[in-house]
C-alpha cells in the first residue's frame, strides 16, 4: 500500500514534468527559453519515472540498469543541448530583446577584433623580410600564407555570420 | 492504482499534444528538433508507465535506445543546420 502511494506520487510528478515541458514548448517565445523548458522531462522526469519503476519492483538487481539508463541520459542531454544552443546562437534563432546578458557577444566581438588585427599585422612582416633576403622570400609567404588565412577563416566565418 | 495510471496517461497525452503542436508549428528546424526530443522523452515515460502497469521489465532496452536516438538525432540536425531561415 505504501509502495503504491510512493509509486503514484513519483509517476504523477514525472508526468507533470512532461506537462511542464509541453506547456513551456507551446508558450515560450524563444528557442533558448524553450530549451530551458525542454530539459525537464529528459532528466528529472526520467529520474522520477525510473524511481517509480524501482520502488514498484522492489529488487536491487534492477538498480544498476536504471542507473545506467539515467546516467546515459544525463551524459547525452547536455551535449545535444549544447549543440542545439550553439547552432541557434549562430543562426540567430534567439530574441536579443529578451536577453538580460549576452556574455558570448563580447567574446565574439573581441575575437573578431583580434582577428582583424592578426589579419593586418602579418602583412608587414613578410614585407619587412623581403628587402633583407632576396632569394628565399617568395617561398616564405607561400609557406606561411596557407596556414595564416586558414586559422582565421574558421572564426571569420563565424564572426561574419553573427555580424550580418 | 488503475486511476493513477489513467491520470498519468492523460497528463502525458496532453504534454504530447503540446510538444507535437510545437513540432508542427515551430518556426525553425531547431524548435522542431527540440520538440521531438521532448516527444521522445514522453514516449520513454509512457514505456515506464507500461512497465509499472503490467509489471514487466521488457521495455528497459527500448528506454536506453530511445535516449540514444534522441541524442544522435538532435546532434546531427544541430550540426548541419544552416543560416537560411
């Protein structure tokens, strides 16, 4: 009887987590705030349901399997949330007027500024080297050049996407 | 206990309806991925409800598989999402 009550409470709690996620998904205005709502049934709801299952069965043999299941979910859901959030930030699927603080914006701006500096400063270096040594100079920029634009190329695309 | 099962099933059905509404309506593909992740979580919850109601443990493998599918699906879609809206 007591286990029945515990199981009932745990399962209704888990179901309410799912309901909260559903309402949040339907009502929230923004991808990031919807992500905030969507994580409830994935972690806490699953935990409550697995606890209900364990209490209902009453055997310790079941516990390692349930812990494995929950830990697996616990490891994978932050990774997928990170990927979705990053893709959403880069493709500007967020409402900036709803943000109180955007720490990543400063980082992106600083990276873009530093990249612009780094893009300009290597230019004088080979030019300064050119008069000193006549022969091997055409070789040196050819070696340096493919490496230099490639490294900023990745961040450059990212920064341009954010700025546009 | 049967009443509790029906209540939990009803709550899960309402949550599933909201999540599917967002999956259909969602302005971007990321919203749809998020909504389908929640749909998978609700399906997992329904599997546990089935196990508790019928007193068996056949669905535990499905539970792990569903979380794996949700992870792979959302990571893949988020990796290849592009800038066009």
